[in-house]
C-alpha cells in the first residue's frame, strides 16, 4: 500500500461509518459495492440506471458520490466511476473489523440477483425492441447487465439455494430468450460462450452440497436444466449466430423449435 494511504482510508471509512445520516452511510456502501465489484468500471449514466433498482431519484449523482464516499471513489463526467486506488479496494475488502466493509462473495451474489431482476423487468423487456444504437446510447446499463450477470454469479457463492432459485427461474422461461435477443441485438453473442460455464459451476457445486443432504432435497431436475443450458448456449451461437445477427427476434422461433424437448422438460419442472 502506498505510504500514507492507509491513514486516508481509515479517515474515510470512519467518516462514512459515523455519518449522522444513516441513509447516506447505506448509500455510500452501496456505491462502493457497485464500484468495487463491477466487471468493468461503470460510467455515471450506467451507475445512475443501476441505482434506480434501489434508489429512485438522484438530482446529481456526481455530487452525491463526492459527498457520501469521500476520498475512496473518483468520479467525473468523462471517465468511469472508479476506486481511488487498488489499495482502497483491498482495504475495504480485506481489512478485518471495519464498520464499512465489502463482503465480495455476498456482494457479487446480490448484484447477480439485481441484474437478473433488471433484465426480466417489464421496463427492460420494452427496451429490447429498440436497435442496438438506441440501447447503447439510452440504456447503457441494460448492456452491462446482459453481459455481466454470469460474471457476478461466478464470483458469488454458487451453492446457495437462493442463487439456484434465481438462475432456474431465469433459464426455464421466456426471460432467457429475451436475454439472448439482447445479446444478438448488441452483437455480443460471444457472451453465451462465457456464460455456458456458469450453469455447470452452479450445478457442480450443488451436487457437492447434495452429498450431505437427503436425496429428497437434491433438486435433480433443476440441476439437469442447468446442464442442458450449459450445452445449448454454445450450440445456439454455432448453429444460429448468423441468423440472430441478421434478425435477433428469430430467437423466439428457432430456439423453441430446435430445442423443443428441452423447453418441454423445463416447463414440466414446475408442474410436478
């Protein structure tokens, strides 16, 4: 750690923790969490849209960050929101007994849940019908959420039952097709190849946990669903990628048709 920086971080952490406005302390922790855990640093516009999931109104996000986060976060209008230094991230994630600290595992899990919630919300569904340039300019956080949720899930405790519930709900219905539609629209289908590893990781972790549980609690059907999608994501890119780039809405026709057995299976899971 650079000389003098630890003292600066201690003063900043103390100022945040002792802020008489509890709401400001919570907001500062939230802002730092988003900044520390982001797959890549977010712009002010992206972060503004992200925070709408928790806090509906900001008059001036730049000023708010400067006021509540002190010297831990750097922000201006032209560059992404970032921690002042890598050592600031290390201090807040590794120093024991802080009153303001970031639990990386829990934070990534919470962000994964927020991204899935954002992607499946009616607001996001309505925006997917726009062209890629409109989405990138007016809905930058939609782009980030679509490309980053699997990263955050991979960084989290993938064996938790809550995480498994969220992922299964996402993969068994129309939401996964909307997500693929958005990736095709953004011309980032390669994200499917990276995301294919995530269902496998979650399923494997769950099977390890199952070793100490009653067979009645093994959720074998859900785990098979994850395995099926882990196999199908690369197939979609290989077989249908060119068609999806030409017309992203084709996903709603060719995938259910080509993978009808899987969709029938997924639909049957909740009916049993």
